[in-house]
C-alpha cells in the first residue's frame, strides 16, 4: 500500500490517480478528482520517445561492445537495461505512463 499526504489544494487530476481506491472522502473532493483523472489519457511525446530510443540503442550497443571484450557481467547488466526499456515501451504503447527509467 502506498500512502501519501497532501494538502487539498495540491491535489490535481492526473493519470497517476486513475483507479485509486478511496478509503474516506467525506466531502467528495477525491471522488471528483478521481472522475476527472479517469478521463485523462497518456500519450508519449516525441521527446519522451526519443529519450527512450536513445537509451535503448545505447544499451544495445554497449552490450555488444562488452560481449566483444568478454566482459559478460557488464553485458548482462546492459541486457537488463534493455529489458527495462522494453517494458517501458510496452507501457507507452498501451497508454500507461511509465515510471522513471529503471523503476
């Protein structure tokens, strides 16, 4: 369970607030924010895609270089980066806001 504490004026509709479970909302403020959040969608920007693409190919290239040097453990670390990159791409493709790279 994640627990966050905010001042009411700091809570705004967000793609991160979709499908949250509200435990107690005496004045209906959170229900209203949840409704507005559910209407939001995520679409990656060109800059986000370019950053993802750059990281993907950097990991790919570095994995290749490390295998050629027989530095297998570092190559495996780069392959893990490729796996995280693919998961991020799948999230972006289906419209889910990905977390910070590597999370």
